């Protein structure tokens, strides 16, 4: 029904993509953990999601997870 050569190529592509996905998920997990640790080191605290403040009095405006999401409406 289908050409075996094409099936082999497709199977190889699927395996490669699955491996890339697993590696990407591992990297995302590692970066998320590093981000969490760094935030704790500089003592960042969220203030209702509007401002992010550290205990030293300086602040970042916007949400830490999505700093460029000013176009989203508040709920």
C-alpha cells in the first residue's frame, strides 16, 4: 500500500522528533529550576501579579512570567 522506503523515512523522522521533544522538555525543566533558584537568591516577591518586588525596595513592572504581556486584559 505505502512504499516501505517512505515508511522507514517517516519512522526515522518521528523518532528524531520524539528525541528532540524529550531533550527540549529536559532543558525547559532545568531552566525553570534555575530560574526559581535565582529568584529565591535575589528574594523576588510577586505583588498580586502586577509588580515584582525584591526585599531591597526596587521593583519590576509587569508579571515575571510574561513581561511583554501588557496587551492582555486584567481579569
